């Protein structure tokens, strides 16, 4: 009889344990996996976010850089991790909404293998040109490109990147022909635009602002839905002649699929608090990023709409990637 009572108590405790573990979340360090190397925008966002989250919840958030396979290494690693909230991924939007249309095989399925937590920040792109280009506005650029097909060229840092997709979308919407030139990073790309080796590119607001103030580049338009504080006098691409055009990268936090809803909701709420802290806002503003901090449902909706948007463009333009 006594053994029956003991066994019943043990069984009840075992069944209750997962619930208690969730209630105590997080009770140990949380790993934040990144698909890019240290030093880039994702790394900066992750470390700023990790600092705020650690302060809020009382546990370390450890950033682990895992570049490789255009996000496939990090994505596959997190997708296969236990769904307990202790391994998360801070992804670039292209990892989730562009790669599925470019790669025949991926190590993860953005919708089946992950649950979105929150979009953390966004980077609106800016269209810049070498000062020697005979166009001082988007309308003049379009007119020149149509009059001289394939004479202009643009810099990008990889098929599927914001710089690449942004210009391909621009070409598609304006029915212009502009040649693509690939670079290994933003620094060499913008250096060649300044030198006049390449004519155009999309870049971030800080570099666009600093280079234009020095007379090294001219800023034609910002690709955001509205004008941005860092470049208040610069029109949007839509204002400047391409209605409906926008181009921004976003960076989102995800957990493995089947992570308990209570943990996802806790992380989403903590992320919203973190990104709205003055310290985080100031850090993002200094590099031209805008905070978001939306809900899990809002991020899922963005993933769905962006996946459809880029799939349609890739199909219509025949964009392919060597595999």
C-alpha cells in the first residue's frame, strides 16, 4: 500500500515537472544562434538584444555565430535543437522568405521547423549612385536606363541579398535593364561605386549619409514606405516615381517548432520590452536600424506575405543560384 502511494506521488511529480520548468523559464543560459559571422548587422543586433534580455530575465543569453550555407548551417542546427526555449535563432529575412525559392534543398523549413517570436529590427535600403551618373533623381535614372539598356551596372553582395533583390525588384517594376556585379561584402562594393567602377547600389542609411555628405555618392531615394529621420530630405522610391516600391531587410527571432506557447509568449513580451528600451533604441539608431518588437503572429504574417512576394519576383525574372 505504501509503495502504491509512493509511486503515485512520483508519477504526479513527473507529470507536473514540465509545467514547472516552463513556469521557471529561463532557469539556465539561453543560446542565440546567428547565421552570420561576427561584426555584421545581425551580430550587433543579437549582442544588443542579448544584453537587454539577460538583464530582464536574470539569465545569460549567449551569442553563437554560425555562418555557412547562406543560413543553412544555423537554421538546420536550431531546427534540430530541443524545443525548450534554450536555443533560439536570430535570422535575416532572406534566410526565411527568399532562400526557399532559390534553393532546391534547405536544411530547414521556415514554417514547419520554427515558431516566430518577434521581428526585432528593420534596415531600410537607400539607392545611391556615383556622382558622374547623368541622373539626379529616380525618374531621371529610369529614363537614362531605358535610353541606354545594359549600360549601367549595380553592386550586390550575393544572390538573394537585400542589395540584389532590391535592385532586381526595381528593374522589374521599372522595366529597365541594369547589369549585376557581385562583391564579397558591402565595403568593397561601395568603394567601387565611389570610384565609378560600378554605377549604383542599395546600401544602409549611415553609409549613404556619410558618403553623400562628403560628395562621394549621390543619394537618389530611400526604399522605405515613408521618409526616414536620418535622411529627411530624401524622397522615397515610391514618391520619386515607382509607386508601391519598398525594400527593407528585417531581422527576426525564432525558436524550434513545438516550443511551448508559454515560452514563446514570454520571449515575445521580453523582446518587446528589450527593443523599446532607450539603450537598445540608441544603439540601433546609430547604425540606421529601426526597432520593431512585434508579436509572434505579426512576424508569421510578414513571413507569409514576403515569401509570396519574393517567390513571384524570382519566378517572373528567372533568378537562379548556382547549386
